[in-house]
C-alpha cells in the first residue's frame, strides 16, 4: 500500500499506523472519510464529518453507515475545501452525532463498565470495587520511512 501512495507521500501525505487512528479522531477538528468504522466513530463522538464518496449500494439498512450518510455532507468538487471545512465546523453535527451514536451503541459511555462486569461474571470472579475508567487515547504515529516525524 505504501508504494501505491509514494507520489502522494512525497508531496506531504502521512499514512498513520492503523492501530493509532483513535488519536487522530480524538484530535480532529473535522474528519474527511469513507463509510468505515473510523469515520463512524468520529461522527458518533461528535466530530464533524465530510464523506469522500457515496454510500455503497449494499449497505445494510439502518446501519451506522447509512445513518451517517443520511446526515453527513459529502465533499463537493465545485466548492473550495476550506469553505466546506468551515461549514462542517459551524454545523458541529449534533444531529449527526446522536443519530450515528444510537446506531453504534444502546449504552453510551458505559462500554468499559459493562464489558468488565460481563468478563468478571464469565470468570466467576468478584468485580473490583474501584470504578471502571477508560484509558486515554494515545497519539497517532506514521508508518513507513517518515522516521516518526510529521
């Protein structure tokens, strides 16, 4: 894949390690993406989203991808990208966030506690008394020959 992007990388594109995408989403002002999970999670978290292309025809009805496509604008070739980014920031996507989040989870902000409860139950062990908290998201880092520099 890096070979396919060689010209774009020489022009300044940085490809991130797939395991570190959450850091970019957490730090993003706007996400331009496809209908995949990283873009869906960004929208569910309240990050404004612009879609890079149309929804695939075989997308499941009422799926998070379909909910996102119904509410998120698509990048338009006839409008300067800077203006579209400003529009996305101004809209802030509260409706998008709640629509997509409802398709991603029925228990917002409770995943860590629910998963811990289930795991301890399966192991037939008592849960620790301290509250369950999620670890902070780490920074994103590039792959390839960038040497770890942005």
